């Protein structure tokens, strides 16, 4: 819905996705990392956001 309304930010700061906390928690459990590890390493965030299984949570459809 946010994508259809054009709420994906600007070229300087994109609103890429709105991932539920339970999905982030599952990711952390699957990869054996803490939430802190997840937030400090952008590779984890990119992997989670770019995963096709999570496309329904995407606002901006481009590659992160």
C-alpha cells in the first residue's frame, strides 16, 4: 500500500521496507546472530530485505 501511495522516500533516503520484528528475529535465529549484530552489519539487512520471500514487505522495489 505504501508503494502504491508513493511513500518510498527520495533519492537521498529511500524507505525500502517495513519488516516485522518477528521476521528479523527469525533471521537472527536462523543465522545465529544477535539483534545487535544484525543492526551493526548492513550486509545482514541487505540480505533480509533483498530476499524474494520478503518482497511483500518491500515499499521500494529496487535492489538494496
